[in-house]
C-alpha cells in the first residue's frame, strides 16, 4: 500500500502528517508513505528537512518532484501501483486533483474548512457533523489535532511540582520567533515579578534550528516595535539577563496550569488536552503577518506594498471574531485572546489574574475538553484509506 500525502505548512505537518503517518505504519508496517510539499506563503523554510527526519516517512519531494511525478507518472524509485491513494492534508487542492487524475488513483481529502472541488475527491473526511454537505462522500472522522496533542504530551520534564507551571509557545517560523521569543521572555519576567513559585517552559519547534533559536535571544537582534529581553542558552535552559530560568521543551509537558501562545494549530492541540491558555495576536507590526492571494503578493510591491498589507491586515482583524481554534470552533470565547498592539505587562497581568483564579481555569479546562468534534481521527482516517484501496 502506498499513500501519497500532500501537505504544505508547518501546522499541517506537525498536527496532521505526524499522527496519521504514525497510525498508517502501525496498522500497515509494509506500507510506503510519500510526502509532497508544494509552495506555501506560510512556510517556515525547513518543512522538507523536518519531514525527512520523521520516522514513518519513506520519501519526500518538493514542487520539482511533484511536476516530475505529474509528467512522467513515476519518480526516482517510486512507481505508483494499484494500491495507491493520495491524501490531501493541506495546501491548494488542485495539486492533489491533478496528480490523482494523472496517476489514475483515488484522491481523499481531510479538512476542517470549505471544500471547493468536492466532486473530484472519492471521500471527504471532516472533523464534525456541522461540515457534512453530502452523505455519500463525507465521513466524520474526528480531529487530527487531538491525536497530535496526545503524541506531543507524553514527555515529562523537571519542576512540575511547582505552585504554577506555565508553557510558552512562541511559534514555528523564523520571521515570528525573532520577535516573539524576546517578547515571551519579557512576559515571563513580568509574571515572576508579580507571582512567586512559577516554573516556566518555552517551546522550541523542530522547524527552527538551534542557531536560529539562540540568535533570537541575543541583545543585538532586538527590534523597536515590540518589547523583549535577551538571554543565554545553557544546558537546555534559557537564562534571561535578569536571572530568570526557563526550561526549553520540544513537546507539551503534562501538568501545565497555563499556556501562553500565538494562534495556530498549537491552540487546537492544547485545547484537546484541556490546558487553559491565553492566545496573543500582536498587531504591533501587522505587515509581518502573511496573507493569501493577491493582497499577499501586493505586500511585496515597492514603496506602497507594506502600507497596503498593513491596511488589509487591520481590516481583517476587525472582521475576524476569534483567532484561536477552540474559540472559532465553538463560536464563543472559551480561552482568552489578547489582540492589537500589546505589551508584556498586559499579557502578564491577564496571566496572573487567570493563575490566581483556580475556578475559572478549571471551568476553561472542562469546556476545552467538551468541545464538539474533538475526538481522535487517525484510526478513522486509516479505516477510510483501507476501505478505498481494498474496496
């Protein structure tokens, strides 16, 4: 059995590809998983390298490999056979549709958003009943972020017997962490000044190199549009210039009382684990936020591009009710969101307020665990793959 997976961004690789590839290999050890990564404006730049290091992946190709497969019907040592399907996890659906037609295989789609060309997919797998449009093609499978959260929460770290444990999640893309890691360090210092007995953990993404991570906290890398503080990395910890220590983590440790994070798939993973969170969406320099389509391209125009993009981002912020996945999923505020031009004091104040309100945190945790559609998906997706291939 061969499963070709189309996936293009950091979040989809982390929260989608990782758990589904794990489950496919668990159920079908002799299967091959071939990953194709087309271009994406939200890419961090290291997607192909990270996927290559994932234990369950057999072959990885970028856009060049995709076109070779599209033209010649084979690629290097990969020749698609009868027991082949294409699973679309993210990016432009046209990539999957064209390749499925060329190879003469079925295309499957997993999505939590609108489907543009549903008639070209043999099966459409969605997270909950609200998304079902046509019972003959749609299958409710659950949410891969639940599977991903379970995989990422297995690690243990020192210090989880503290009064409060806070996880900081500053993102997975270099254009963000160079500003956000110093800001998160400043938030941690503000919290520690107001509350004793707090242990801090800061996440380092696989999509960021050790050198990039360390460079982001050097004093000469600071910017002038958002607060921050510098630090130094030693023995798996960051020590800030004021002496605060934060443990570096690569997973979601059990026992967190609170997470402070940027928007993205991490908010879905944290929600599936019932971890209370504050989601921050800084608008201190809105032109840094990537945009889809023509507006995204216009942002690169000389002289006027940044101004156009800044206005577009601000408009979208006004019309967007929520930015975190749990709030968007339920259409109401479950977790706190801090948006706009933000300061470290503002975030720290809300964090301390929430930490000292155990009843509110418990209620938030229970609401997160009860979100509709938050069920593991990987087993159900593999069932659909098996059914389509061996029908």
